[in-house]
């Protein structure tokens, strides 16, 4: 009986601890007043974004075969549309097509602020043209939206930054820290010619931004976590990227007399092995911060689990692993994307390859991933033959003053949002500032993204006019708050 009583007491204590931890997580009363609305001319905002969309700044990895005059035309368009900004800021062309703007404070009291965007867009597949409501490069203004390629990714954000500076300068704004704008020209092709070159130039000048803000985290519906309301997700870390090609070789020959295993079947088995033996899920720093920030607004059951990760971490990771979106937050993901084999249907392949795309968790690295693949494939005839990869970025500090500034700016402009840090699963130019800037945060301040996120790189990309105005307000407030 003594043992039974002891067990019951321990269970009671455990339950008490779990409940106490859960009850501690209460929604915090906001102390951030909603910012007064700005006097913005929404018709002009729409026209300015429309004009930007009409300039076909489609890039490529080498800038060969693209309309280079379009980029020069875009430069001229910005200069014409934003005269105050161009009067106050020094503009430099970097590697011909990218732009770096500098506004030196008369007396810099803090380290610099760097705002980022990219002027290039992805092409439009000709076979999809018939599916567009309005032509993709017409910049049509209709039904409360500006339609066209780049409206969301990311000329809308670039125009919002320029509009904010034009507004701030027109209302007597004087920076108390140096302000930089970095507009790359090839982000859609890894940013190696544009964003990377700007970052190298900034580093060579000894500039250490305290805060970098780029595209990334978005406004989404909280239903994915059982939350009633909208979420504003601020990216604090970016997953790494790897395209790894594996190859199997065989004798080849006529397909009428095949051996038991062929080069193609060896590749197929290798893919299945890698799928079965993936790198483990972990409670990485961005994911932990994301769950903890939102836990006060969760249902009691989910809150109980999140607030007691010391006990339920394994269960929580397993549950998150059930969905494609939530799984991507927990681990290095695995996606076979390209296959090659025989040039003819009746010929056995002498060589077969598969390219697998990995998005690397902040708790992993390129070296760890490669070593893992080699270990999994050790007893097969399949080898790694090509690697194109970069590491994840280290999480920015969510206890820092700069995170508080970004978070509070979101709440000023969109007070109904629940704001949380987030792991960026896609790649942006801001990764080039890892090791240069103190903190990098990614946020797209557009409420309409909750409905239109699926149009990025797809048919009928569009930006809601009211959402565009909200984005401009975000950057105006950010400039003031950073002062």
C-alpha cells in the first residue's frame, strides 16, 4: 500500500505541475496602442505598383537571355516616382543591375537599419496565359486589387519601402541611424549576382546593420493551430538549402533481357532508403519560440502539451510531423525532384540519377546531411555525384530590442494579429547577411497574403490595395520606431 500511495502522490504532483504550467500561459494584455492612420493616397499607391509590374524584370542565373533594359527601366522608374527618396539617399548600382541606397544620419545614435527587397520576378509559363484573369504584366487595377507578376513577390514590398521613405521624408523625418536599402536583381535565381554582391560590398565597408528586414514571414489564418484569429509570423531563421544528385551505374543493354537490378531500380531503392531514414525531428529554436508565443491563445489541451514540453516534446514533434507544413518546421525535409535514366524505353540505363532537394533545419548542417546520406547509402552502389548547398542561418534573438521593434510595429499597424517568431522554410537574399548583421527578421506586412499566398509564382498573382496601404504604414512606423 505504501508504494501505491507514493505512486498516487507522484501522479497528483505531476498533474498539479502540468496544470500550473498551463495556467501560467495567459494572453498578455497589449500595451501597444494602434497607430493613427496615415494620410495615404491609395489610388496613387495602386498606380505606382501597377507601373512597377508593367516592367518585365524577369531574371536568370547568369542574366543571359533576359531583357536587361527592363532593369535599367526599373531603375529609372523608381527615380521618377520617388524624387524625395532619391534626393535624400545616395544610389549605387551594384554589379550593374542591383541597387544600394544609403541615407547617412547627421548624428548616428544607433547601428544601421537595412531594408531589403528584390526587383526581379519569375517568368510566366506561356501555356498558363489563358488562365490569368488579367494579363500578367498589365498591372491591371480592378476589384480592389493590383494584378500581375510580382505584385506579392516582391514588387509590392519594394514599392511599399519606397512609398514609406517618400512619405517620411515629406513629413520631415530625420534618421537617427544610417538607413540602407538593398534591392537585388536575381533573388529568384539564388541572388548570387545581386543580393550576395550587395552584402559583400556592405561587409567590405565595415557596416554592421543592427536590424535587417526582408520578405518572408506572412499573415496566415490561425486555424492551423486551432487558434481563432490571424497570425503575423516573423521569420527569425532561414532553413538551409541543398540540391544533392545521386547516381547509380550499370552495364546497360537490351531491356528484353534485364538483370534483377538495374541502374534505375538502384536509384529507386536509394530514394526509398533515404525517405525511410531521414534526419530526426527536433524542437529547434524558431519552432520553440513560435509555439511558446502562441500558447496563451491555444485550446487547453494543446496549451497543456506546449507548456510542458519537458514531458511532451516527443509527442508534439510526432503530431507536428503529420502535416506537410508543420513537418517542415521540425526537420530537414526530403523531396526527390528530378530523375534521369535511359534515353530510350527499350534500353537499360548505364547511368541513372536522382536530384533530391533538402531544406536544412537550423539544428542540422550541410556537412551533417551529406554524412547522413553517405551512411544510409553505404551498402548500396549509389553515390553522391553533385552537391549545391548552403547552411541554415542562425536564429536571430527574439529577446532583442530589434525583435521587439518589429513585433510592436506589426501590432501597431495590425493590432488584431497574434504575432510570433517563425522558421522560414524558403530562401531569401537576407541569408547573405548572416554573420554580417546582428539580427535578421523576415516579414511581409500584407493581410491579403492570408488568402492570396498561393498565387505567388502562380496564376493570378495579386495585391489587395488596402493591404498595400497597410504595408506602407508598416514601413513608415518601422522607420519611426527604429529612430
